[in-house]
């Protein structure tokens, strides 16, 4: 007989089931509430921490930055999750497919052709619409060709994206070497994302464009879970796969185009928030994944900007930290063998 003082060993299978039960006991609603509360805390601290007698001057500018970061988090989070849904892979993002390289090519060609003076005379709003139009056109053509029934493998899709990105970066690098030093200094400001100097008029235009592009997503919101089951299953369940995927890809192109034209390139930010949302939510329902990814983006941007301003005193840019962490995550996902 076993002595009463001796504890019986618990099998590993039972321990694993207990761990899974503890993890699954946290519902997506609770996760959303906790991250939403954390996002509100970050926003409140960023807005009101350190206010002095110049609050009437400082607070509106802080609010402008916070609204910009919230808009970017919404665009990047929603577009990345939906892009990964229609491509059936959690490692692809619109930026990895050469979007940011195209933005830098547009900036370089404009300064090379018309110069900094001509770029200034062109105006902020026409320049914004030109950049947005070119990026959306390129993305809509390439994404529809790649992901609407072509049957290309993921490795080939990644290769095509890398080739386009390398081509755009090579042309940009060649033109940058031919620029005057003063013109290159102006161009260099566009190479990194910045949330501090966004024009209020451009922000209003961006909100209007994003609001209009969100309407088709609201109409199709019940189809996203079906799309995640795969092309054949979605078609068998009555979904017009080609039309739905094309609409989603166009909306994703608009979201990423607006975000990139507004603040600059952020390559791996979407990869970070989307994979964190999948890890925390542990469900395939887009009704939870989408808001969690957006809230995580708000926490990352607002909280990261707060830390950089208050702790590191603007010693580095937030986009550099995001790119570094996102690049490490991208390599980790590749090495882990999570490519499907």
C-alpha cells in the first residue's frame, strides 16, 4: 500500500490538460477588455503626464499624435489580419510584399525628377494623393494576380515579394547616389516613420478615406471566418471567393497606402500585432482577432512613444525599435517552421 504521506505522481498528460484548461479559461472577451484598458491607460498617460501651464498648447498636439497612432494601429492591424486570412498564412503582410520599398521609390523619383523645390511646390495634399494612388494601384494589381486562384506556393509568393522589394530598393539606391547632398537630407526624413509632424488636414482626409473603405468590410464581416477555412471550403459554402478576396485586397491596399503615405514605412509592425493577437486570443473568429490586433497596436505605438519620450528622451525613433523587434519575430517564425 502507498503511504498516506507520499504524494502520487501526476501524469504528464493530466498536467498538460490542466495547463490547457487554465489558458483556455481566459475568454477572448476578457482579453479584449484587459488590452483595451491597457490602451486607455497608455493614452491617458501620454496625454496628461507632465502637463504644465502650457496645457492649452501641448494637449491638442498630443491629441493629434495619439489620434494618428490610433489610426495607424487600426489600418495596420485590420489590413494585416485580413491579408493573412485571404492568403491563408500568418507570416505574410502587405509591407513584406514590397509596399514600403515602393513608397521609398516614389519619394526618390519625385525628388530626383522635380527636386525638393518642385516637391514643395507640388503641395502636401496632391503629393499625398499621388503617393496613395500609385501604391494602391500597384498593390491591387499584384495582390489580385498572386492571391485569387493562381495556386502559387508560399515560397514563390515570398520570392516575388522579395524580388519586387529588391528591384525598388535598387532603383531607389541608384537614384539616391545621384542626388545632391541637400536633396538627400530631405529624402532621408521620409525613410523612417514619424508620428510627431502629421498635418491635421491630411489626418482628416485619411480618416475620411479609411471610413469609406471600412464600409465594405462591415458588410462582409461574416464572411471572414469562412475565408479562413480555405478557398475550396469557402466556395462550397456559397462564397464568391474571387470577388470577396479582390475586395479585401483592395481595402487592405487602401489601408496600408494611407498609413504609409501618412507617417512613413513600417514594415514589420503588422506582423507583430497580428501574431500577438493570434497568440492571446486563441480563436479563429475575426470578431475578436481584429479588435485585439488594433488594441495591441495602440498599446505598442502609444506606450512605446511614451517610453521613448519619458525614459529615453527621444534618443531613438519608435519605428526603428518596431522594425528591430519585428525583424526578429519574422526570423523566428521562419526558423520555427510555421510556414504553411
